[in-house]
C-alpha cells in the first residue's frame, strides 16, 4: 500500500478516535507512532525527543511555576479580591458578574502568564457564583474558557518568550506590544458578554458605589503588587521570566503563611459582606498554612501533567511534519500570495486553522519561523506580526475540535465539553473582530514600544 494512502488512513483513524472522546494527547501520540512506522523513523527518536523537551525545553522551564502561582493566588484569597474589585467596577451593568470574570481573567493573566491556569482559577472560583446569580451554567463555563485566552497575550507570557527566542526579537518589546491588544481582547469579550446577558436578562445588578470600588481596590493590593513585581522584574531585567515566576511563587507562599498567622493570632474570620469589612481586614487575605502546600502543589502538578506531555508530543509531531515537507509547502503557498494584505491574511488563516487542532506552542514552533520572514519581506513590522500571530494562536484555545481552554473549563466546572460550544461562538466572533483590528492597525502593537 502506498505511503500516502497509509498516511491518509492513519489520519482518518486518529480523527475518529478524537471524535469518540479519546484524549488529545493519545490522539496525537497515536498519529506520531503511526507516521514513524510509515516513514521508517526509529521509535526511540520519539523517546529522545520527549526527553529533550522536558529537560531542555525553553518554554517549559517557567510553566509549572506560573501554574503554581495561579493556584497559590487562588488559595490565598488574592484572586477572590481581584474578582471582587472587578465586580465592584462592573456589577452595575447587565451581565456584570460575567464581565467581572473576564476582567479578573485579565488581571490574573498579568500574574500567571498561562491561559490554562487563568481559565482553571477564574472558572473554579466564579462559575459557582455565576450559576447562583442566575447565569446559564454553559455560558458561565464558556466565559471562563474565553477569558483565559488573554493568558498568553497580556504580559508576562510564556509563548511570547518562545516567539522572541525563535525569531530573535526583544522579549521586553513583545511584552509591551501585547498590552493594548490584550486589553482590547478583554474589552471585546465584555461587549459580547453584555449583549448575550442583555438578550437573556442574566445577572443581578448592584449599584455603582465608589466607596465599594475603593475598598475592593484596597483589598486587592496584594494582587496588584504581585502584578507589579512580575512586570517590574522582567522589564527592568532584574529577573528572567523563569526567575520572575519563582519570585512570585515565593511571594505568594510568604503572603499565604503570614496572613494565615495574623488571622489566627487575631482570631479573625473574613466577613463575606465586603461592606462590613474594616480597612485593616481589607489589607489581609485569608492565607493558607504549610500543611496545605502539598494539596496546592498536587493540583498544579495535575494541570502541568496534562499540558506538558501534550506540548512534548506536539513538538515531535512538528518534526514529522517537517519530514513530510509540510513546512516547505506552507512557505511556498504563502509566498505565492504576493502583496502585504494577501500575505498577512493568508498567514492569519493558516494560524487559525492550525490553532483548531494544535496547542499554541507547537503552532508557534512550526509556523512562526516560516511565516514571520515572509511577512517581514512584504513590509509587516516584526513585532506587530508577532502579536497578530499569537492573538490568532490564542483564539485556538476556544476553537473546536481542540480548544484546550474548553477542556480545562469543562474539567473545573463539570459542564461537558460539547455543551460549552453553544455559548463559545459569541466570544469567537468578538476575538476574531479584535484580531482583524490588530492586524489592520499596527500602532496597537507598536505605539507603546520605547523606540516609537
């Protein structure tokens, strides 16, 4: 049987397995093993490649620490304070709690740098509140999944580090370039959220109270400090991104221990009613003790254990695609498009399609070195193209059939994957609209750069 026929049959077979509910990691793994047999590649190459990713993978060094940071922030009560602040600012409009969850995702992303950690933390924390507040559980879970997309755009971002490393671009410039597009993504999703909630009349309104906004802002000071610590350390060159993640983990552990000790010494329990909290009470979060660290670490390890093998096997997939000539084919196809906008939008279409079936890291590893030079040759500014590329990759987190954030949201909320899809499309429309705007308005990515 011809190799092309075998490749087609194997690809159809793994697609059927995916549709039957087989985990994505196994689907890609089966494809990689099947292709290795067809192409005559030694199977020990797979083991060696997986080992290299886990031991030398540049992007994976910071990932477990960023995920652990998210869980520590959640357990300590800092994430709750950030969401309280967002709700105080937005609760007076229809769908305010859902919009607040999107705002909380943006704030949380500025600490964790991870889409999955953002979705998992905000989803597990605010999904029950939204359901109690009268929102459809499918919409609530889809909102958490959509909000997590900004986890790799708002700095710090693991994937921006990878892109900068691959294309030899200043990582600090990429971080700055992601600020306005990330904020615009949050704003666009808030508009979509408001429209859906207004149509369905979901959510209870609270009056806009400047004192409540001030108190919740004061109560979230530790979260703001953590955001500032990460950004200051990276932008000034004091920390590498991995070191920044480590410093933030240390800060969160210290805050958790100290706040719990203060609460025990003063015999204080946090009042659920924000209006009844004193200024002193707003400054201290609930914290956690040393005995809770194993369970927190275990949760982070579970998420890392889902993501890391998936990323690793996707890198092996990239190597096989290279052997098959996919990279050369893509490069020739995009180059044949010709002009500025034709190349730019063709590249965007390719990123979008690949993001539907692959995680953002392998999409970046496979496509960025091919597409970026072609885009630059027709006049697309490199930093702008980086932002356009990665905003497109982030949309893939809520695009079936892969949609990693949809799987994470399903896992933490208990809402089945396919039931989320009904309320995913409004956020997809909003994000794609923002994506096109970022592509057409280069200044959104470049205006904050130091040399502009």
